[in-house]
């Protein structure tokens, strides 16, 4: 598997190439006997490449051409059936090409292949997969000469809300970058591509991005700088966080690192925008809720549902303004549409309430009677120090507990004035 290796500069000899993008001379094809019909699905491309090499020809990989492959079209009915066919194909391949004088080795290989199939099917059942494979819509023909919107961080709760809104609009060509390297998909004017495409596709095949909506952590902007090539964006909107303010005085090493990364990300992206002669708006949302990935309110919800009681350190009197992911998405698109909008904006929820009231609202949203018990601060600080040493629990600190009684409320005046931001009340349902 050479997927993650750098591309060669010119056509290079390999053992085999994928049948999804394979070309050969017609006379050579017939010389080796054409397609081997004993393969029902999969591995027939390996077989052709094997026979071509045995006939004295070379198999070349051409790196200077790009295309999109709609994966899974042959196996839209059942993942389990396709897995069986894949393993059948591999068994057929070994039996055809490695049977002579290697009976014991072939038996061992057959056992390994069938064992892999059974493990794959078992994992599928344990995960609760339905076995039905669904297909995305066929991607539309891409006109790379038109200006596209680059969406990074599309897998976040805010990113999912942005994509829903863009699909509803239906007239905003957008390319969303995903970490996956296994598929490219499209629906309407939304296309999803792996970042690897931009690292490996020929320069002439790369799209032109007029604007950039960066929803991933703001300090990751440098990971995407190379996507723009010669054509630079003229409009940038990015998400930061009010943590750059609320945690500025923290002595916790993890929180200090986050604040520093946020600050450096804001300054670095602003300098990049200046170099591009682009306008940039940086939005600092407060505590985001709504969607499966947010940690704060979802953690509260699970705690309340499982234990039916919430231990609160101190009075929990600090003011909060949770903001829904869909409201942040609306703010991002509104700011993106107003090219004159630039600078840093706070994006806070439309309701100011105490931390205690916020917890109470989470109880009520699940139909559970609020039960909030006070927890001694000294004992809580000790537990926080101990738990903070555990792997993955370094977010716990005395400073985090102290902030429960500190106000973290902000004004939306500038965002409302400049691009019409209008958030609603806190509703954790």
C-alpha cells in the first residue's frame, strides 16, 4: 500500500494499480487472455497486472493525472456480502498464481484469509453495522475555474450545521476538507475531499478558493496554507474561543498552552490575511453546545442522566452564555457574506444565566428533578489535583473549579451591529 508515500515525479513502475483507473493496449490485453472471469468482484485487477508482468510488460503508475472514483457502487446492497466476495477473490488469486509446489503454504494462506474474513464479520456484528452499504450522491462535474468556498473543520458540530445551511441554499459551491482518504463525495454544490488530494493532484487540477471558513482549531490554519497555491483568498472567517480571555490568567499548564495556541493562531492567521490582501473576521464563541461532539453540556447531560444528582463546588454563581452550534454556524455564514466585516467578534449565547441555573436547566430538559448538592471546596481542589494527573484528565484543575463562581459573560453588540447576529436563549434539549 503506497497511498501515503510521496508521489513520484514521473510515471513509475509498480507491481499493480487499481482497476478503478487502469488503461492498457488492446492487443496486449488479448495477448494475456483478457479478463479472468472466475473473479466475481475484486482482485481481478491484481490478476491482470500479474499476468502483464509475467508476459514481460511493465505496470506503470501515472502521477500527473487526477480523477474521482465513486467507491462502493458495485456493493450497494450488503457490506458483509462484499467482504465475502473480496476474500473469495483473494483466495482465487492465490490459488491461480501460487499453487505450484507450495501446497502447505497455500493451505496456510487460505486459513489466514478465511480467518480474516470471520474476524471482519465479527467486528461488524459487534459494532451493530446493519450490513447495508449506502452510497452518496454522484459528485457533480467540478468546474475548478469558478471560485469555491474552502471549509476546514467540517466534521465539527458547527461544521455540520454550516453544511446543512449551505445545502439548503443550494447555490454556494463549497469544498469541505476531511481527514478521511478513502472517499470523495458530493451532494448538490458541496464536495468533500481529503487534504491529500491537494498534496498530490497536479497543480492544474486544483480549485480556486475565493473565501475560507476555518472551523478547526484556529492554530491549525498553517496546515491549510498550502491549499491556496498561487491564488490567494480574498475573504477569511475563522473560529477562535473566548478562552483566550477567560483563561488568560490560568496557571494550569494545559490551559496556558491552549491560550497561547489561540492567541498565536489569531495573530498568525491575521498576518496571513494581510499578506493575501484579504479581509478576516475572527469569531470567539462562548461555550458551544448542541450536536454530538461538544463536551461541556453533553458531559453534564450524561452525568445528570446516570447519577440523577450533580455535585457543585461553591455557589456556581458565575455568569455563563452557552451558544448553540447552529447559532455559531449562522454567525459564520453571515460574517462571511459581509466582506467589509473584519476584526475580532464575540459570539455569545442570547441568555445570561448562572452556572447553577445552567445545570438546573440541563436537569429539566431531560425531565429529571434538579438535585444539586454543594461539595466542599477544599475536598474538590484535592480531587482535582489528583485526577488531573491521570491520562486524559489534565483539564481538571483548581482554576477550573474557581471559575464556577466567576462571571464569563460577553456583549454581542458588535456582532449584532455588523452582521446581524441574533442568538436565542439557552435550550439544552
